[in-house]
């Protein structure tokens, strides 16, 4: 490849696009204070998960028959569960698994489902029909049954659990990505791209994806909560994470049995999920705004 | 020369030496599916495009100007909706017979096209610099940094002031005229041989129109470019065209060097078109609209397609399709009218597959 010689005009040799782009992103983040709050909350949760051994006041799987179902107190900040385990420590340790499973499964589902949706929407015709009918079939299964099926086929492990949960959200992401793609596909600039000879792949990745990513990201932040809930359900029927290991979803589900007597069992891990989703939602909003150039000024 | 007999079965015209023809279109027919039947929106279109020449395709809305360009760029939908036949020789290959990957390599690199609507022809979420440099990244394999440097030169080339700052901006920060300049910069990035410009100035203010046309004309000369300018504006034609092809209902009805077409319009439709434009520099008498409408695609008359609206039509015009034939004594001026051009009386071979 030789660089084509182009006309006139001295090269002013100004810098490249990438750092500048990050600077733009930061600027939008600054404009929207709430997205900073989202970032701080999210990083806080991640740090809590990483430093759980240092922050935890008790061993998360240490049982004590004497301290069953204790309400929050000085020694057990968020109370204890039916085995006398410290809820605060379990939430910290549970963050490790729930964050990984929630984020990884949603990320995987977003990539696969988003790609399928954009492909279906962009190509249309039989490609669209084929992809979306398969997605419809997947959607027609209840989420839990679908996850069950996948874990049953692949076996129970952390990775398989992530794959199973991703599997249940792929059709949702495909639907969400397809609709705006169909709208964007008809725009003049996509026609102009074709006239410039760009490949379909390039048009989809470079020109359509940034136009539909905002909507997908916001929903991804909401569906992270769903992913954590599905993990709990699969764990409950023995296909997820094995019982003594704490997960947020698992804790909420265990707490249901004692919801009237010891509501803190479900409420505090529930608040943790809420906090995660809230932070992701603010982040997603901020990212969507950052993608929209009209808000960058 | 439009008069050169040349059917689709002929081998590729030998472009080297003999003439400087960059594109040779013969018998281009594009038919669209309408309720299971294919109807030709463009029929037997043929022309030769010389290097560094501006050919104007003129006609009213729906006459097939844009479809002609889209057919040659192969930007129309697939065979179920649309069928293209004929030949279009470019650089020793028939554009209409090329594989899609081969065509993708030509599009944007050696054949480019710009559109009517500059306001919506740029991706709103990408900075201008990335979009202008992108053809070079895709077709020439330049790195993003190199492409960005070239983008700066290209913006200078299309006379966008303060190009270095403009590169970082987004389409919504550009006016219509500036966006059309950006589109031109993108289309010319890879130094194409041919630029199809589909009504590039229609959406712009009159003052901006003149600037953009002048820019296109300058770039054509500088870069040895061949320009196919699609327009319905005869004022545009008069200011930039070297040669003009007037289209009506999917056919070329008259083709001539611009000065001769304006001096001696010979097809009744061309005459009517010229009479329907207001002139400020001289009195043209009463402005006259052309009565009637272009027949719909599925109900084309059997004979001359203009006959039902034609003031000079004779009975024979309704029966036999006239050929696009050169006027006696003027081989460069071809007219598809049996009344005005005796040579057109028989359905000839010109422009036919």
C-alpha cells in the first residue's frame, strides 16, 4: 500500500484522535454530574468486592447456631441469616460472584445479541427472518427454563452459568438492536457509505453500531439486575453456585422464607443489587449522552 | 460519440489511444418489479463519457436520471426487485457484469457518487475528520493518523476554512453547503476517475449552488476527473456542461455538446424544457408548461414515449419507437424524434442491446 499523494496544503501535523476522544468523553461526564455518581458507586462496589477479605467483619460461611436470625446490631451490622452467618460479610463476598456473573453475562449477551440484531436489521430479507425467528423461539421459553436447559447441557460451572444467562438475554438484545438498525439503515448516510464502497461489515460496525449503542447500553444496565436474579434462581435449583458460597441473588432467595420474621435477610442484598443497577444506569445514561455529539458541546 | 454503432455483444471498446473514453454505456435498461411484472424505468440508455468531461443528465423528476447513475454504481436492490441489463465498460471491465466484491473495490475508489441531500448524508455520531479519511483507510489501507492528515488536505482542497479545527467537529456543526463540500471531499479522497453527482446543488441556497458548482468544475480540471452531473436545472447545465443528455421517461431523447443543444434544441421535449425556464437576461415570451404528465412506468405508450404530450406528433409517432440517431450533417448531435430527424424514423441500433 502506498499512500496516495494528495494535493497542496502544508501538513500542520496536529495530534491524533484517540486522546482527544477521551477528553471529549470526560467533558460530557463532567457536564452530567449524575454519571460521576454512577461511576463512584460502581467503582466503590468493585473495590468492596476486591477488598472483601479486609472489609468483612466475619467469615462469610462461618455458621453459628447461637446467632440465628439476629437483627442488625453492633457485632453484626446487617444482622445474621438462618445459619447465623453475618449478612454484611456475605454481601461483600457475594459481590465478587454477583458482579462477575451479572456483568460478564450481560456483556456476552450484549455482544452476541447486538451483533445478531444489527445483522438482521441491516441485511433484512431471509437473513432477518432466519435470525429473528430463532430469537422468537428462544424468547418463547421462560427465562429460567432456558437457563436450566443450557446449564443442564453444559454442566454447572461459573463459566457455564455466565453462558446460560447470556443465552437468555441474547434474544432480548437482538430485538433491541434490530429496531433502531432498521431505522438507521434507511438514512442517507448509509447509502452514501455504500456509494463509497465500504463493506457491509464496516458499515455495520463503524456506522450503525454507534447510532444504536446508546439504547442498548441503557437497557443493558437494567438487565444486569435480571441476570443476578436468574443466577439466584439457577443456584436455588442446584445449577448455579454451590450453596455455602454467598451470592446476592442466592441471599435474597434464602431470605424469602423469613421475610416476615427477618426482613433484613432479603432487604440488604436487595439494596446491593439496587445500588449496582442504579450506578450502571447512571453510567449507561452518561455513556449514551457521550455518544451523542450534539451533547458534547 | 453517441452515434457509434455498438451493441452489447461487441468487445470492450479499446480506450487506449483511439479516444479518451473512460466510460462507455450501451443499452442500459433497468426494470423494477411492480406487482410481479418488471417495467423499465431506464431503457436503452447509451453514452460515452470522456476523460475530464462534464456530462449532464437532464430531465424532470422520475425520468430515470438517478436510476441511471445508481445502476452504473450498482447501488440498486437485488434481482427480485430490480433488473439491470446492458453494458458499461470502464477500464476494460463491464461494471454491470462485475462480481460484488470487485465492484466494492471500485466504488468510492475509482467511481464515486454524491447525493442530493447533504444534510443527512453524513453520519451524525462521527467527527468529520474520521468520515473524510475513512475511504482512504478502507480502500488504501492508510492508518488512522495518515488518513487524518489526508483529511485535513482534502478539507483544504474543497475550500473549507479552518480545516484543522473543523476536522474535530460533527456534522450538525456544518451548514448545508459545507456538508456538501465534505461529501465532495470524501468522494474524491481516493482520486476516482468518475464522479456521479446526483443533484448536488438542489438542496442548497442559490448563492451556495454556484460556489459548489464552481468547486466541482475546478476539481474536475485539477484532477482530470469525469463528471456525470444529474440535474433538472437547465441553468446548472448551461454553466458547467460539456455535453448534455436529455432524458424523458427513461430514454435519452437528445444528446449533444452543450452549446449546440442550447443553440439548436431539436427534440420537441428539449424545446419545451427550454421554453419553460424563466430568463432574466432576455425576453422569452410567455413561459409555457408542458401539458400532461410523464406516463406511469407500467403504462408507457407503444411508440414514441413523448408522443402523447408532443405538439408536433404525427400518427406514425404513436406506433413506431424512434431511434436515437445523429442529425444529418451533425454526427455529435443525436435526436430521438422521427419528425425532426428523419434518421430516427426506423428503430435503429444506437444505444440498443
